[in-house]
C-alpha cells in the first residue's frame, strides 16, 4: 500500500519537473529540470523493481544514472562554449 | 521487519524527491533551484536504493546498490558544479532579492579564468545573455 503512495509522490515529482522544463525562462533552467527528471526516473525504476520483484531492473537504473550524468555534462559544456547565440533574450 | 524498513526507506526517498521537484518548480532563481534539486535528489536516490537492497536482501543486489550510490554521490556534485559555472558565465540573472554576489567581478568572462585578488572590469554588459 505504501508503495503505491510512493509511486504517486514520484509521479507528482515528474509532473513538477516537466512544468519546469516547459516553463523555464533560460536553457540552464530546463537542463536542471531534465537532470532532476532523470534522477526521479532512476528512483522510479528502483521502486518498480521492488513492486515487480525482478532484480534485473536495478541494472537498468545503473545504466540510466550513467547516461544522465553524461547528458548533463554535455549540456553544461554546450552552454559554457556559447550556448545558442542566435537566441538573445 | 526487513519489509517495514524497506518500505520506510523507499517512502522517505520518494518524499525527498518530491521536495526536490517542488523546489525546482517553485524557487525563483536558477541557483536556488539547483540548490534545491541536487542535494535532495542525491539523498532520495540513495534512500530508495537502500530500501530496494533491504527488500531483496541478496549480496549481488546489495553490491549493485552500493555501486549506484557511490556513483551518484561522485557524479551529482560534478554535474551541478559544471552546470552552475556554465550558467554563471552565460549570464543567467540572479533573483532580484539577492543580497550579495561574491563572484561578481572575479571572473574574466572572455577567458573564463578566476582572479581572486584583484577585480577585473566586466567585459560583457549585463544584458548580454546568450541562452
């Protein structure tokens, strides 16, 4: 029962992150939203592994944590090297 | 007993993640949003993974969980630091209620070097935001 409450909390967290990704006034705001979204997804996969009883999903969480770090670092490098100079805000 | 500990840890982790997402959605500024998101998300992932390890209770599972927690603890501050540094160079505006900006004038915005003892003049005007 408490696991379904956990799932509800994580879905609410995903919706709040999507709100920030859609709303964020600048590119780094959206990247912060995407980074937190990937962390929430890693937690979600772990909770689903507990619910379904399959250990193999923990490996999926490992791979997703790796890929999320690479994505955030790539976005940070892109922003530091100039970002999108055609969009002056 | 182990099931109760597992459920409690997973619920606490999800609660921390919800608080992090709430801060990301509600905070007024990029840097306060990062302050809210990175630490709480790291703690939330760690707690959920510990709860999963308590639930399964196998040695291979526990090893994978420890690997994920160590990896997240190592990489989350690095990613947050790179993103905050890049956003500061890009000129993301601070909140209008900000009292002090300790880095102001200490970064050369052309060469991205940190000068600690003497101030350099701002090379870019304030409104030149390219993000």
